[in-house]
C-alpha cells in the first residue's frame, strides 16, 4: 500500500486523486543518524488538570515513554522542546491575542512545565526552550542537530496541528528527513489531528507507527547498542 492509499478512508477520493496526480506521498525513510524530537509534552499539555489538555492522554504518554526507552536503549540522541518563560506579556507576545487565558494562574501553575517521570529528560538530553510553535524558530536547535551529526528526526509530542506541524515543516525546510510517530502525537481535536497527519504524510514527512519505527531502528542500530 502506498502512502496515498492508506488515507482512503479519511480523505475523499477526488482529493486523493489530486495528490496522486502530483505524485505526492513519496516515502522519505530514516537516515543514518536519527534523533528523537519530543515537542511540548510537559504536564500542561498531557495532564488533564491543566488548561491545555482536556482528554485522556494515557495512551499518548505510554507511546512517548516507549519510544523514549527505545532511543535510550539504542544510545541515540534525544531532544526536548518546551515553552519558555511566559510570565510577562512581552514573553507571550501575540499569544495574548489568540489564547484568552494565556496569563491565567492555571496556565502558569507550578509543575505545569515539568515532564512526566516516565520520559523526563536526563542530564545528557538537550532541552530547547521556545517562544513560538516551532522548536527551530529563534533557537539553536538546528546547530545542535548538525553538531551531533543528526540527519533525520523521529517527531513526537503535542499538538499535531500546532507545534508538531510547525516543527516538522521547519525540519523539512532544513533538509532533515522526518518521521512522525502516529501514536506519539496528540491534539485537542481528533479531526485536526488526523487532517494534519495526512497533510504531513503527503508533503513533509513519513507518518509511521511505533512498531515500524522500532523495527527499523532495531535493525539499523540494535547490534551497535548490544555491542556497546
């Protein structure tokens, strides 16, 4: 099954035909040095007691934990992004206009910017603090990836329609190979989640399951990790 066909139960056939006519949906693949990019999975986005999460994220947290453990086992690099200081209106910028509760106590509550213990960063993991959706915008992320010799990214996090999309498009624009782990991304809207996964899969990335990613990485890097 090609990448266009996999979406036939979600996208109208006339729309799929247009993508097929232009030959969108080519497979990118995972390169020789992948890194895991975890975008915005602090408590404020994955714990329902906070404003930015309003659904059960048990399966999302489990998937993020599983792929994080895989990268650690294979000794592959991991990068995290999270929002930076948002206490002052200048730090929040135009978020003040688009998000009515961006300055609320709940939004800025203690613990909101901590990660769940199951996949929290280790001392050797890189943390990018960002002010806007993409972890590349106004940050040194690209230079860190180049220094580490990373040529491809496995992307997980929230929200699929926002920061994930922005990060994937920027990674693509910097000529990184990108794979989005389907179970490892979440959104406030199921429709937005699916629609954006489709669009990313057609134009900027491969959308793959954890099982596929685990098999590919284990095949490429498992022996090296076992020897190490």
